């Protein structure tokens, strides 16, 4: 009888032991950051855009779902094969918190797809694989408006996430019309004060705009300093009017962006002082920058912090542009106390990235940073980050110029009584065209 009991008990003990080993050996769940973020240091140069214009914002309109395209590089040893990547979408609320909606609720088609479009670099010292993925295609579409996170992860093992990017799906149920743009110079699209009206369509019932609507204004497509919490100043005849009295008080006025042109490794551009050809890569020494303390305005057309990938010696910058080491230098008689200094722009995801942090050279009396960047044309600025608070100061090195031009975009979110979260019912560029 005892032997019989042991025979019955043995499978249970074996299964329990298997569960224990499985649970102990399972990898910890990777923390997902609901923001534009690169998790893998070998991933570089992420482009995310609508249609064919690489400097457009990734927005999909419900009535005409023009595909979005994401491109990125993975730097690889020559002997390594390309990686296998998958994509997925995460639904977020207006504050970029997950809604926990499943894909079948907001997406028609297969949300999880493999990235099959890739190509290895050619004519470059640094070896990399270039990946491209576009969505939605002719067999898929988004069924609900709102904020979404694009997640790209490795297709094997523990499905490690390598990058995330934000995008929005907008249902144009409101007409957003600028009603007053003061002191705007048409040729430069500069704004001092912004007023706009929101007119809901008949498909959208708004009883209390202060509670039913959330209005946000983005500068240069940045979410980190987006303005929100605005309430309508006036309402009547089915319209709600919003006013931002001092735009430069709401957003850092700053200055026009500096630029770096490293499109050629054979010829010097306006920003390049010297180019050294090493065995591993090209080393680009830039002209030393100076702080713009006098609040003077440099009248130069810029990309409002963005960048363009390009190479002069070849025809296909996607996979023929090389990665070069760029030496940024900022002259300062002494280091800024209690602050860290960074090179900053869209290329750094509008964040103080560790790879873009500068160190102070006592002998040369300047800040320096060596940053690996793909060939192209880059807008940038210098920012200081307070060691105690972590706050970013964008004007300490760049000054404040009232003539500074930036892009502005209005987004309107609405939540009906039966909705679980706010949907995006309005998206309107104010002083630029992005269709």
C-alpha cells in the first residue's frame, strides 16, 4: 500500500518541483517606459514619420489612415547576422498611462508583426543593419482614436524590448481654428500670443468643456513640456475659445537651434574644423561653440530641433551613411556649478542622454562631448540639468530671444460618459503644414 501511495505521489512531487524550477528561472519582466525610449545601446538613429516626409509628426487620421514608418539602425559586428524584430502596439490614455485595452479592441488586423525589411550597411566603416517597418497596411486599420505606443522587441528568447515610440490616432470631430496670432511674421511663422477656437461637430456632444475636454499644445512635437490644463476663456454659439497670452512664458523661448552638418567625410562643412580618418571610424572635430548670453537672435532657418539623415558621397543614406564620432565643444571660462551639461535635441529624444553628457576640460576651459552620430544634418542646443532637482535649463547657454520661431500643434481629447478614457478628437498644426 505504501509503495502504491508513493507511485501516486511521485508525479505530483515531480510536477511541483518542475513548477518551482520554472518559476525560479523565469526572467524578470522588463519594465516598459511609456515614452520615446531606446533600451538597447546598439540601437541608433530612430526615425518615425507619416507618409514620406521624415520630419513630420507620426499622426494617423481615422478617415484617411496614411501609414506611419519607423526606421532604425542596429550596430553589429561584421560576423553577426541581422536581428529578428517584432512590433506591437500599446493603447495609452491622454497622460500616456496604459489603458490595458487589448489589440482586438482598437486595431483591425494583426497587431504583432515581424520586421522583414532590412539591409546591411554598405561603404561604411561602422557596420550596421538598417530596419524599416510601415503600418497600417491595406489589411489593417485603427478602430479607435487616442494615444498609442509603438513597441519593438526581439523575436526570440525573453522578447527584449529595444525601443518604444509614441504616436497618436486622431478623429477630427472638432474644428480647431486660430483666431488671433499676434505679432506673427508670416515668412518666419513666429508666434507671440496664440488664441484658437474649438468647434465640436454634431457627432460630438460637449456639455461642459472644462470637464469633457482636455486641450494640449505641443512645441516642436515635444511631449515633455506640452502645455495642458487650459480652460476656455469664452464660449458661445457652439464654440470654445482658448488663449495663451504669453507663449514664450509657457514654453522656453530659447534661441534658434545650432546646427551640425556632417554629411561628408571628404569635405569640411561650416560646422566642421577637421576630419580624422581612423581605422575604426571617422573622427569629426567641430568648431568650438560659445554661449549666447546676450539674448541676441541668430536669424537662420532651422529644423526646430530635428535632423535629416544624408550623405554627399553616396546615393542611399539609409544604408550608405556612416557613423562618425563628433567632438562637440562649448567654450566656458569655468564650469557651471551644481549642474550637468548636455547636447540636446530630437536626436537625443529631447532628453539629457548619458551618451550626450559633456565633461569640463580645465586646460582648454571648455565643455566637451564625443557623440556617435549617423551622417546628416542635425539641429542641437546646449542645456544644463540641475543636480538637485533634475530640471532642464534650456536658456542658460542659449539666451532668450523673443524672435525665436517654433512649431505649435493643438490636440483635443474628449471623454464621453460611457468611455473608459479620453479619445483624441482634434489635431491641428497652427503655424506649419503637416498633411
